[in-house]
C-alpha cells in the first residue's frame, strides 16, 4: 500500500523561488549558472566565448545540400538500438526508441521503434490494394488514390508493443530506459476512419469481428471485435505529416488506439468481416498472458496505465553535479488521458505530484516534470501514473501477485532507477 504524499524537504515548488534562492554573486565577481554550472571568475576568459569558431567565420552548406533534412552530426548517437540476443534473426525482431534522448510527446519518424515478423515489406503504392470482404453487403477493393478521397482525420496516439518491459517480469534485466520501455512511440496519424470504409461496404448484422491482414511475407493478422473497429480505428497513410516510413507500414497501416501494437497491422491489404475470431497464431500461441495455474489469458488488448522516468536513467546520467535537478518522463494509458503522475525519490516511501506539460490527449503520451534540489545523496527514482478512469499504475509485486512471473506481455509495473552519488543510474527493482 503506497503512503500518502508528504512534503519533500528538497522540493523546489517554483522556478521563481529557485531564482530567488539559487542565483548568487560573490562581490559581483561570479555568477552561478541555473544548471549548477561552475561560476565564471572575473578576469578568467572562457575560450568558448573569446575564441572564434569555424561557424563564426565561414559560410555553411547551401539550401540544397540536404534535400531531406537530417539531424546535426553532433546528434548522431540518437538512434534506435536493438538487443541482438533477444531474437534468432533480425527479420523477426525489435529495436527500441531512444526515449532518454527525447522530450515533449511526439516521436520523430526516424526514431519510432520497429517490430517486424518477416522484415520490412517494400510495397509499391501503385500496386497496393486494400480489400474488404466477408460478411458485407458489397465487397470492395480500394487503391491508395481511392483511400485519399475519403474524409481524413488527424489523431495523436501512442503505439506500444505488448512485450514492452517484458524482460523485467523476473527482475531488473536491461540497463537502459531505451531497452526496458523503448517499444513505444507517439505520433500524429492521418487517415480514414475504418468505420467509414466498413459503412461503404455495409456490414451484415451477423458481422461481429474483423480480420486485419498485412501484405508482408509473414501474413500478419489479428482478430478485432467489430465494436472497436467501428469506434476509433484509423486506416492511416501518414504520420507526423509525411508518408508512413516503410518500417512503419508504408503505404497504409491500421491504428487501433490504446490496444497492443501487434494489432496495428502494417502494410494493410485486407479487412474481412466474420462472425467469430479467427484464432490466429498471434492470438493463441503468442500475445497471450500465461497465468500461475498454467492457463493463459487471451484477447487482453488494452495497454494499461504506465509511466517511466526517462531522465535521469542509466543512459542519461546526471552530469551537472548536485543542485537544481529536473526529473522528466512520459506516462500513457490505453484507457484515456493521464490524470496525474507522482514521482518518488526514495523508492516509493513518499510521493510528490509531478507537473504534466504539453497536450493532454486520450491514448497519447503525456510529458511530466519534477524539479528538486539534489544534495548528491543516492536516490531510488520512481514514477506512478493515474489515468482518468482511476486506474493506478501498480508495483511489480502487485502484478506478480495477480498474474505470477511467467508472463511476457502487459508489464506496466513501476520502474526503479538507482541514482548513485556520482550521477550514474542503474536499473534495480524496489517492489
């Protein structure tokens, strides 16, 4: 049982109070930087200021040097990464979004994690078709040009693999926020409501399920209840304003907001309407939750309320030393908006409200911040999210009490980083 939030003696309630108490000058000879940086003594020149750099003196590349913009070479380390030993072959594998390098809520297209079952399908949009058949009044086939003529919608949604954090079921395993929680991204999708296309075909009264099928070599497919299909599912062809990337399902994919990522079928080629689920591989032997008594939970679609501190974390240590420190992270829920995020610096003994900043959208990431004065002592950092439906992110012990420790999927337990006095962080478990 979590204790009620208590006042943290190191908590800084506002930027104003920090500025009033934190900025100092010794006889006018030194000024302390907000981030705790070293004071600049009078008469001591800083080469970064006094010496001319190449960019101060010489012209740079022209407007056509990079027809498609790329990040600065100084950001070359900000990339997706994989863990080679997780899978037998990279064509049926995963890589991870560098959450610790990002801020805000939108994931750049080139950093969205990848999950493939038979590699990236390179689909020619001119040759691609989307078919709707089965229990419909009028079977239809759409070209990409056909889809573009329907009314479009723009929606920001998170996409999370059901196996995100799956390696952590039996304890701390992977030492990095990118690897523990990076099967996650959040973008703006543009597309057509699946409901619109199904209404065009006319769903028969006996139609209770749909089968979404991809065009890749694995024939990836999932059964989806008709209620969800007619609610908020989107047939998307753009993300963050541009065409889907090939690894994200170009030219068209299905979006199933709030539900596990394997249902977001990429390279979407067919929607079949039926009267019962298809019992496919990905909903029988895979993407089910093994319980302690040997039975498996099936059709556990929704991604429950979850959060993680992205900075500081094992790949993002504190380098400025003690003093004013910002903790930040992301929270999300497949049940709607995030109502509140709490942060603990002592392993869950005491909790403080974090500040949620930026858009608060249903089934989207929420960015949170917590500011405090770090005195250099070791800390156990945790975050706990609560969504608008009242669901509270559980401890790992609470999850194991309900589901045992044989699961892989749907681990939304509270994550702990052990922050050492030197600013480095380590993945540990405090349940």
